[in-house]
C-alpha cells in the first residue's frame, strides 16, 4: 500500500532491484506498475499467478497496449488445466465475466478455446456476429451515401465549364461593397462576386 500511495518517497529503480534480489516478485509487480511499465507488471503478475494484480495494471494501460495486455491475461486464464477441471456452465460464466470487465470481444479469444467448449459460448458468438452484421450494414449505408455524394460532385464539376452568369455595371463586391468592375473579380456558381484582392486578403487572414 505504501508503494502505491501518492505520498510515497522512494527510489523506484533501487526498490525494484531489491525486490528482485530478495525474490519479492509481487512487490516487483507493484513497482513496475508505479513506473508505468504495465507490460512488465502484467507479465510478472501472471507468472506469479497474481490475476488480480495483472488485471489492475492492464486496466491502467491505454490504446493497443491495453488490448494486448488483456489478451495476455485471457491466454493465461483459459489454460488446459482450466478446461479440464471447470464445469461447462462455469466456463460460460467465466468467459462472460472476462468479456464484460475488459476491452476484448468474443472473437479476440476464440483461438484460446478448446473445441468442445465452443457450445458453452455459442450465445456470445451469436451476439458478436449480430454486432458485426449491424456494423456491415452501417458501412454499406455509408458507402452508398458517399457514392451518391461523389456522383453529385462529379456531375457538378462536369457542368461547371458550361455555366455562366450575368453581372450588371452596378454590381458590388460582396466583401468590400465597392463597384465590382473597378477591379478584376471572381463570379462564383452561387452568384456571389468578389474582387480578386478581397479574396486574397481574406485568404491571408485565415491562413
């Protein structure tokens, strides 16, 4: 508890050296964790059979490292000894709890299952497939919308060379409100018109 407290003052490297020298492996796990060396902490915790410590430090990691550490825990959890000595209904409960408390999905740990245990987790597998089906349908919808948008943009680009607009001699710049014909200007398809200099000034302001 002292090693994990906010007010603890000690040399972490020297403490780690002493823990390793004296064979205090679980204390070494804590020091690794306090040094934010989460992979070392989890690996050593699993080697010592300290599942709770391993879970605690895996939860503190972020991003891909977090998932990697939970996979290490899952691999150590679902061992041959576990499959041989655990009732199938308990296996299903353990798997559900494991998935609920970390960042893994059922497909991430399927390779750790013995073939005869698949029946015990079929509900989780079906749920995973339903989730993927929803994601695929959403991706198809997004692709259709993107294709429709790109087609619209392409048609507008193809039609642009044939577009034209009329500007009378009293038309003013939409930026400076001075007569448009006093300087070179741009007329946009939306029929907004700007002096070239006004557009350049605006561009420089927002660079």
